[in-house]
C-alpha cells in the first residue's frame, strides 16, 4: 500500500465543533450584584480577560460562590488558559454546584488536554442536569470517539442526526465518530451530507475535502480545492497532490482498456511527481514528503517499464540511508529481475516475505516472484523448495461462516500450479506432467494452468500436443499475451514460420516491454539470421594390421567442412553452400578429398527437404555428385525419412584414394517417447563402382536414467550390422559384421545464466564386435567433451574420444578429436 499523508484533521474538526458549542453558551447569571464586578465580566466578554481573572484569582477560595467559580472557569477558557481551568475546577469546583455551562467548559478543556475519561465523566454529569441539551450530547459523542469508545459515540451522534438531519454540525460530529470507528466511507457520506447543507462554510468544505482524502479520493478533493482558492493550507494541498500521484501509481498497475493506453496513467503520475519534487525539494519542512514521493515514484517507473532508472533512484535512496517500505521493495526486486540481476532480486523478495507488515494476500505473489528470481539465478533446488513450501502452506478451501465446506481458494490453485511447474524447470518433467494434468482436470478453464501445461508439453518435445492445448485455451482468452507467446514458441518448434511472424508481430506491437515477448522476438530474429556451420576432426590410429595406418579412417587423418546457410527466403527456403577437405595416411599412400556443395533447403510443418549438387576432387579429376534428403514427422513421436546420393559423401576416403566411388541412399524411422527416450533404426544400401554392394543397418537408442538441473545421465545402445558382396577390396569391407555397444553418457552443466551455458560431457562404453571369418572381440570407448552456448547465436563444442576394437582380427585403437561450431549472424 502506498504511503499517504495524515493531515491534522482531528484538531481542525475539534476547533470547529468547539466554536459551534461555544457559540451556544451564555454567561451565567452574575453571582454578585456588584456593578464593578459586572463591568469586569462584560470586559471579559469583549476579550479583555485579564482584569476579571486577576480579581477572581485574588478571591479566597473559601469565600468564592459557585457562580464566581463558574465565571472563573468560563473566562479562563476564553483566555485559552486550559491549565488554569482544570486547576480551579479540581481545587475548588469539583464538589460545588456549578452551572451547566461551566461543566461543559471543564469537559471540553479535559478533552483539549486529551484526558478522555474525566472529560466523559463531566459531560455525563452535565447531562444529568440537562439530558436534552444537544450541545452536551454532541460534546460527549465527540469525546467518546476520542477516548476509544467509538461504538457509543456513533450511536449517540447518529441519534442526534436522526433527530435533526439537516443540522450540518451534527452530520460533522457523526462523520468524526465514524472516522474514529474506522468506517471511512460511512464517514465520508456524513461529511458529504454536511457539505450539501452547509458547503458555503469554509470549515465544512475543508473537512469534506479531508474526508475525501481519507477515503483515497484525492482527485475530487483537489478539484473542490481548486474551485475555492485559499480553502486549504499549503501543507494539506501538497499532501493531496502527493496522494493523487500515488493513486495514479496504483491505477497504472491495472490492465488498460487498450495496450496503447497502458502508459498514460504512469506518465501522468511521473509528471505529477516531477512537478512536486521540483517545487518542494528546496523546502526543508517538506523533507519527509519529498522522500515519500521519491519512493512512490519508483512505482510509476516500474509501471512505465523504466526499470534501469528505477534501480538508479533506489540505489540513490539507499545511499542516503532511506529505508524503503515493503511495497516499494517489491518494485525494486521486480526491476532487478527485469534487468536480469536475479541475485539482487531474490534477497529483496525474501525481505518482503519476512517483513512484519507482510500481508497474507501477497504471500503467493511474493513467493512466485522469489521462485523465478532463484530460478533465473540458476538456484533451481532452492526455487523448488520455495514452490513446495508455498503449496503446502495454502489451504484448498477458504473457511466462510455459514458455508460448511468453504469456498475454493484461488491462492491454493496458484501455489499448486507453481509447484507443478517447478518440475518443468527442475528436470523432473514426469512429475510436472502428472501434477499439471491433475490440476487441469480440476480447473479446465484456468488459462494460466493451460499455458503451464503447454510449456511442459514443449519441454517434453510434444509441440503438437502443446498446440492442441493452446488452441482449446484460445477460445477462452484469444488475446492473452501469455497465450500468444506460448503459441509463438510452439509455432517455432513446428516450423510454422508465418504463424510465428503473425503472433510475434502482434505481441510486440501490444506489449514491447514484456520480457516474454522480447524473448520470443529474439528467437524469431535468430531464426531469420544467416547460419555458419563448421566441423573439423583429426585422429591418430595405433596398432592394426596395416602398420598402424588405420583400417578404416587411416592414420593422422584430418577433415574440415564449412557450410553457410542464407537467411530464410519466403519463410520456408534457405540456400546453402559449403566446402570441405579431408586427408589421411593409409598403407597404400596418402588420400585427399576436396569437395564443394551447393543446395537448397525447405523447412515446413512436419517436413524438411534438402537437395544439393556437389563437386569432388580426390586425385582422379573432378566428378559431380548430387543428393536429396527428406525427413517427415508423423506426430510428436514418429518420424521417418531417407536420402538418395550420387557419389555419396559418405564414401570411405580409402576407397576414393583407389578411384572407387559409391552411390547409395538411406532410410530411417525414429520413435521418440519424450525428451529422455528415443530409438532410431536406419538402413543404408550402397553400390560401389568396383561392383561391391553394401547394406548397413544401425539401431540406436537412448534412455534417461537420472536427471537434475545440473546433471543428466543417459544409457545408450548402438547395434550395427553390415554385409558386403565383394571381397579383397582396398578399403575395409567385411563380408558381414555385427557390433553391440552400450554406453553411459553424462552431461554436467558447469555454468548457466540465461542464454549462456557451459557444460561437459563424459562417455563410457563397452561392447563386442563380431566379424565373419574372425573371432568376436571386445570394444571399449572413453570420451570427454565440452560445449558452450552463448546468446542464442553461438554454439561450439569439442569432444576427445578413444576407442579400441578389432578389424580383420587385429586390434586397433583410435584417438579422435571432433570440434564443431554453429554461428548465426
């Protein structure tokens, strides 16, 4: 809640009521028929109090009559000598038969001194004499309100208003009592009624303005004050202007009628604060107000998405020793999160949650914000603890009097959703799927739940399921920003480029400062960039039957290929070109291969198609090749594809070195259950120019067995077999073989912050290799690599592996380094 000034309205209202009461009092009958005494009393009535007071002070107490004591009390009150009034009453008049007017004066003086109990007692004493005296009843009601007995005060004041509803003084008194009782808007009604009946009186108008301010209606209050110059003092005026700016800060947080209007109120608030600060900062008496305005201005900056400026102003306040209230800490924390400084946002959210004035209604929102701050700071485990703690602390239903089962608790649903989403971000997708589906069954119309479920589906590599869920949600909130952002990400996964453009253009136009929108726009921009791919390898073989030259890849082999893709053309098309070079040492000599590629790629929903032509130089002139490949998705789980190659790029370099080329193709089918389980079967026939026909089959699979935000462990399996029709070829060409290689693959994230990630990979495998006419031998594999991703545009990695296996019955070891780079620009 924003801070508001608290003008000294009570003292002003007391003065107003006192004047109203005093105007009703008359001097008692003169106690002495002494012309001199009578003259002194008349002088006192005209404002010359000293002669009468000097005489009354000199009279011996035992000789003073009740009338003289009453006169003394009245005149001392007129002279604003409250201490003397109470001294005389307590010393001489407490047990004397004073006039009703004198008792009223004493009661009012006690009230002025904030001695509520004796004031109430004296008022009651006076009312015993004159129970129908409206002025005494009014004074008692006001004093009861001051003394904390608001219920009786309201009852008495309401009875007075009922008896005479057109009396503005009574309406004002009832408004005062209701204010003390905490009934702000009931009080405003009474002040409004008084204003209707006596609005021409400045005191009535002034109290009406203050009542409007107290009810958080500064704009009509200022409008009325502007119509009556001089009605308000400068302090009250500036308090009201500050309250109006604070009100606009609160309103700026609400949804606007249109996106174009979302900053209008925030801009008005900032203009108000800038004017107030420029006017009052030089005035030392306004220091507290200036500090309050500087704090509340942070909220306007947040609503205006000027978070960098907000942080600067906050740090300036902090350097001056200003302690921010809880509500302002939330603004600062949100600004740090917006500026990608979650390590500074998280402590502020914790502070807001632990604050003594923290309200239960803010717990879910603050905990959710803390969750995302921890998540973005890569503290995933801590974030999940926050979500689980919140979910366990919220009751499913709200107990309401008269309803035995209560009402559903929206905070419970929000907390449960956060806990379920934590699995999506915490590498526990199965539990997230289970939790979100259970919640969606309970609240199928909850848009936030459906969006969270769609995000989970995409994380599980089920974009079509996400698309279907989002399409159902679209009927409920077709223009929801979060919905369109999620649909944009899904369109990106499904290669629906035109849909991606339409959704991104719409949300960017409507909410350009939304971080989710900016993220989607960034990914669209990256998709529209050119792409450079570079892959290089080198290796060294040891042992084997070819004097260490390597039966398959040769020894001291090296290769590099560079491909450059154009930006998308007409959304679906990209042209690409590339060059490559490979060399290796074989027993029969060094082989070299240079090639150039030029092709086109088409990416549409469910299908990727590539076609290319190539030129190959490997020591026997230049020859042209061609290739066409297609991959098609059936649904979220099944994919098939194939390729046809003329002068295949996969022809062994050792064969090319002997002027033997190969044509062929391949076909595959893949089944992918989710992000951690998949199997793929590929069949690749080929025909070599020396008459050899080769058929290869390869089954690969992967099963995730352990997953945390930092570590993922997969079991892999590779089963391969091949058959060749020709023997005694210059390249490795077993009549048939069969290999089985289970592996354990570990990915460990070393560093992660937003779009930057650095990770390392370990691979260990042990299996068997069987070759016809030779005995079965063991296969061992050890690998280590690292990968680095930066800013969505750069990804690079290196992997060093060692594998030992037999070829033609001779064991061969191969040490290999592979480096790859992908860069978009």
